[in-house]
C-alpha cells in the first residue's frame, strides 16, 4: 500500500497560459477533500497599467499582486480545513519569479526591491500565510503559452509579447532549481505534451499527481 505524503498547500507553477488554472481546478475536482485557490487578478487595478508602462507601475503592481495572492488564499481556506489546497501560482511565484524579473530588468531600484521584500514579509505575517508544502511545475514552452494566450485573448493578456514569456522562462527555471536545492518536494509535468482539457491529458496529469501525493 502506498503511503500518503503530508502535502496540504501545493502550488501549481508555470508561465502565463501554461495551464495552471485548468490543472488547479481539475485537481480540486478529482482529488477528495481538496479546494482550488485561484488567482484574482481582476481586482488588481495596476496590472493592465503595468503592461502599458512597466517602469512606472512595476513596484505598485507587484505589491498589489502579492497581497491579492495572500488575501485570496486566506479568504478561500478560512471556512473549512481541507486536506489539500491546490494553489494557482501562489505568492511565492510573485516573489521569486516576477519580483526578481522586475528587479533584474531594472524596472525598480534596489531600494524599491528591498522595500518590496519587506512588504511581502509583513503581508505574509499579518495574514498568517503558510509556506507551501510542495510544488507542481508545468513545463511549457513560451511559444505554446503564447499561442494559448492569444487564442483566449483575456483582457490585459492581449498586450503581452512572446518576448516577455520567453524572458520569464529563466526565472521559472531558477526558482525550480532553488526549490530543488532546498529539497522541497516538486513534481514536473510536461505542459507541451499533456493537454489538461482532453480526457487523455486529464487522466495522465491525475495519475502523476496522485502518485506524487501518495494517493494511488
């Protein structure tokens, strides 16, 4: 009999339009006593402005996005103690992918980045945001993500060029390497080969995740 892993807060990580939300919802539907904690970017008034003028809005957008991740998690998990929280991206993705991207691209000053880091710590402590227990990384090529993004054409995403997605790839790779070095439990799924909206792709993803959780 396979033993179960004590993974409660599980972040689904990947580039924009890699399939994070679809997979997050699938796992919450199919794995017992689970909930999907989805992004709530609609309430961020700075996101569209950021893609229009990154240097002007990078800091404000990043702080608001981080706060929204933590706030949504707190709101959606407060009423019931689920066994698994499947989290779309999660606050750490904002901090260690998008936050580092904006700093290394020179969109914020070193002083702003240091203050952003302080604010992230304060928000986590104030709302008692737990650190993730495990991660599921969707490995999808920037081109595939771009094509999916253009096909659905959601609001601000119409402004995102392929170059932006390609530039983020290295930050996702670095984040994954950091987690591996820290021996954080991590599962990789091939987002180019697995389509989470087809019966075959759903079955393949569920089999891999159930094995990762020790629930096979």
